[in-house]
C-alpha cells in the first residue's frame, strides 16, 4: 500500500485545544494530535452513516444518542 500523500498547511489554532487533543489521544506532537483527531472525526462519520443505514431495522437502539433525525 502506498503511503498517504502529505501536504503542508498553516493554521491558526487554539493551543489549549491542541493540548487537550494531545492529552486525549496520547499524541506526542501537535501534528500527531491533529491527525488522530481527524481520524476520529472520519471514523465517527462512517459510524453515523452505518447507523443511519440500519436505523429502524431490528431491535438496535442508539443508546449513546449518536444519530439524530
């Protein structure tokens, strides 16, 4: 598998948020923290799509209230 293409970006970010994400994700660097946060958002989106596709089928309950609508 080919490694993912990396690009350099420049953002103005809240350092408290970066430190919070580093602590939550146990990331060692700001870049690692941001990448992990992006991975989490992407995964959550996929989970939400999956939940929406099975909503109303069977006895599956959204006990964490992750899917609205």
